C-alpha cells in the first residue's frame, strides 16, 4: 500500500491491486504478518509485487531468483513469463545461464563491462556449432574414468557433470560407438547416452575466455 501511494494510486485501486498481487505471489494469507519474519523467498516475492503495483510496461529485475527456494523460484519465473506474454518488457540480469536460456527472447553476454554478443539464445549457440558433445552416465563408478574417456579417439575434452560425463567431439556418432565399446570392455552398463549441441554456457565460455583464465589462475574477475 505504501508503494502504491508513492505512485499516487487511488485507495480503492491500490487495495484491489494489492490483494490481486499478494494472492498471485502466495502471500495473501500472510498479509497481516510482519515482513521481518518472512523468509528470503517471501521477501523477494513481496518486493516484486511492490514493483508491479503500478502495472509497469517496462520492468528491470536484478537477479530476482538468486539464492531462492524452489517454490519462490518457480512462482517468480512464472510471473515473469506471464508479464512478458502480456506485452511487458522485462530486463533480467542473472548469473544463471540456464535461466537466461529458458526465460529470455534475447540474451546479452557481458564481459568486463562490455557486451560481447547479443542475440536470441539459439542464434548465439549457432556461433559455435563445433562444440558438439556426447553425454553419458554409467551404471557404476570407477576411479580414473574421466581420464579413460579422455583417451578415446575423437574426444577433445571431458567434463564431469554430476553423475554424467560430457565428451566434446566433432564426430558424436563415432564417439557413441567408442563409449559403448569402452563400457563392454570395462564390464559396466551405460544408463543413458545423449548427443548434445552447444549450450548457452559454451557460448559464454568461448566469448569471455573464462575457461582459459581459470586454468592455473586462483582469481577470476
């Protein structure tokens, strides 16, 4: 209500709009509680509701989902999608590259204060079509598996991502055959195997040179 008054919104309208927004963000039942006792996610939802009280056509959000619980994260992302579908322009800053990939129509990658590239996520990915990869998960763990996979012909780089390995290659079909042969020789099962195109994270790494800077360097700008 205080924010609505700052925007000189009339009493009836601000009460109706306030109730609508608190219900939208799952806070209506807590409307009489002190905000001091709210969780970080609830405070973030309330802040966003305050920013929407005057029905803006342009909205700037600085890492709105950073460090939030799953429920708050999902609510905020859904609200952003709904606002955008209604014609609201949303500028979103985020360090979560996957969030930018799924939420944004256009992405600007900023490196040391300058825009390194700006385009739709899929068009940005086409700039490094050579970054194809095979993602594989095995049925058992083994010491030295990452090293073994790096030795496979056609594999230029191996990254361990959770319980999976991502093998970068220019020839995914050949590497798939090599992985299956490796699994057979090492008496293990392949639980899943997928071919992947370049990700937005791959684009970010290439354009910023992050991978090069982090090798042998203890501090990253």
